[in-house]
């Protein structure tokens, strides 16, 4: 495994750990400013600020707890761009105690900026389980 692939795997591990801890600032630091999130049945969420607004709104009624696993299936690096697909399983426990489980695949595009890999595009194809 080369250095770029190791760095991308570390980005995913950091994202998962920070999400579980409710550390939005760390998650935001892993994104490009112009990041785009694509989720089935929803309008695209464009930009880091949009993600932050949505995350803060979700937490305004009490922060949900996240647990999950990401199993990277493939990483390909081409210069300062990379793509990755993974199998993701997530459980969101709401403040009232109800849990929602989703699982499926993600396809992510990463861009190297100033020597760091950042998430630039993400297509999330998770379904309720």
C-alpha cells in the first residue's frame, strides 16, 4: 500500500472516529470547501458550509449518536485526485432512544490540496436495514 492510499484510509478512520465523538470541526476539516454530497431522493448538498448547517440543525434537538463501519473496497489514485468506494453501515441513535440503521455503498472522490487529501464529492447509496 502506497503513502497516498494510507493517507486516504486514515482520512476515513478519522472521519468515522470524529463522527462517533460528535466532533463536527474535525469532520469539516476533512472536506474541500466545494464538497458535494449526493444522497438518493434528496437535493445535492453543496459546500462545506451547507454540510455544517445541516449537521448543526440535526443536533439542535439533542445530538444523535452515530456508530458505524466503513469497509473500503477500492482506492485508485491518479495524480492529485483519487476515487474510493466502500461499504458503509451506520446506526443513528436519536436523543429519544430510537435507532435508525442504514447500509450500502458510497463512491467518493478525493482531491489533494496543499499536500492533504480532502473529500471533494460523495455519493451515498445507503438504504434502511
